[in-house]
C-alpha cells in the first residue's frame, strides 16, 4: 500500500494458483462494533464487485486488521477484541464465493492468525514481525521502485490542521480575509480579479517553495514549509481556492519542476485550515491528492483524498480522483485535458493581445482629417 495502515482493516485479493496480489481496499476500523457487520459486507462487496467489473475476479482473499494496543491492552487483547470483525469479514467474502485464505491481526510488532488453530506455528503470544525494510518483499518492492512512506498516522499528520495558539492566529487571519473576499466575490468583475489574484499568489508561492527545498524528516521539512508561508498569505490562498474555477486552474501545476513544490504548498495550506475552517481544507487536500497521483505517488494521493472525502463526502473532484485511483486508471487523460485547457486559454489571450496591437497600430497610422474643409 505504500504505508503502514494504522487502525485499519485491509482486504487484498489473490489471483491464480500462485496467489498473485491484486486489488486491495482499506478502511479505518470503526470504533463502534455494531457497525462491523455492515462495514464487512461493504468492503467485501466493494473489492469483489470492482474486480468483477474488470473481469479479474479474485480466487482468494487476505484480511489484515491493524491496530495498536490502548488503555493497558496487550496485542493478544487487541486480537481477541477484533475477532468478531475478522469472522464477519470471512463470512462476507465467503458469501460472495471468495474464500479468505488468511486473516491476521497486526499489533504491537507481532501478528496473530485467525485461521490457523495450530499453536506450534501460531502461538498465543503471536509471532514477531520482521523489522521494516528487512523482508524479502521489502527488498523486492525497493527493487521495483516502490517506496514505503511510513505509517498512515504519520502521513495524515502532514495534512492535519494546526492546534493551540498558532491555530488561533491562523483563524484570526482567515476571519480578516473573509471580510475582504466576500464582497469582491459577489460581483462578476470582482470575482474575476480575485481568481487571477489567487493564481498569481499561488504561482509566486510555488516559486518560493522551489527556491527553498528543505531536508531532514517529514516533520522538519513541513516545519520549514510552514515558515515560508505567513498567516495572511495562507488565508488569502485558502479562501481563493474555494472557487471551483480557481481550483481547476491550480490543478494545472501537476507535472514538471513545479509539481513537487505545488504539492508542498497544498499540504501547507491544508495544515492552516484550523478550527471552524476545517472544511476549507478540502480544496487543498484534493489538489494535493491530484498532484501526488499525477506524479506517481499513489499512497500519498490516497491518504489526501481519503481525508478530503472524510471531511466532505460530496466533494465531486475528490470523488472522481479517488475512484480513478481505486479503479487503476491512468491520470494521463486528465493531464491532457488540463494541458489542452491551458493551451486554449493561452492561445485566446495571444489572439486578444494581437487584436489590441493591431487596433492600436491602425489608429496610429490613420490619416489626419483635412482641416481646410472645416
């Protein structure tokens, strides 16, 4: 998956006699056990139905329940607490004629099998997991160019809004920006000016981020990015991106040397949507998901888009991107569409500029009136 799925249930389809890995689906484990039956049925149906639509039905299924102990629990306690969910997932997959070949609970750096009753190979205290990056599969993934980006919690932290005094300062800046933005957006001419102003600011910010590429851990790099952006600048960009046309134009920073910097900017803006402005983070989160997918970083794209849809399940752009990733589509057709729109817009601007120059030249060369006839 490209990351360790904390607090998640993961289903992986298996294909053929050698158990080739196929489609997979992940969802956070509901805290309410009463939701487990419905969640199990939906997950099984989602993965198997989507595979059927592609003509690639799995022959078996793997189930992983990943959750760390809390409140004095041990790994064994987590395993037993989640056992009803594992059983329901096995039943849901079996009802669709896809058997679960193995179901594992991963907790506290150990794993337990829900399918194997033999305590000689699956002891009650579980078996230790290999250290990250040391398994044969990890080596094969590295050879294939796949990068594991840490845990789901670590990836979500890069998109989580500020808290504390810094959040209060950002909310104050957003409140101030709203009082300026709303009157301008209510008028057609004002809206056009705001759109262009937002895009100009975004372009300048992306250029600033390109000139200052931080190093170190993700937390250190994100802190450096946060320092490149004032509260007022963040507020103006966040509010400007709420406009659909502006957001779609911003999506054109999707490739080339600007893409990495754009991704950092969108993440930084998502972290600034504090307090009551959490819903404003959906636009930068969706842009972050799009740029990540466009630059072949599916794990980061999934996390950003899942977070966007968790805040606003009806956000259409995030829905379409998330569905495209889940269905294994190529982002290139969307990139071509955005390139085409940009080229058409630039051509139109060139025609208008040329027409203005021609009109000015004609006015300059027009013969002077014959004053002798007056």
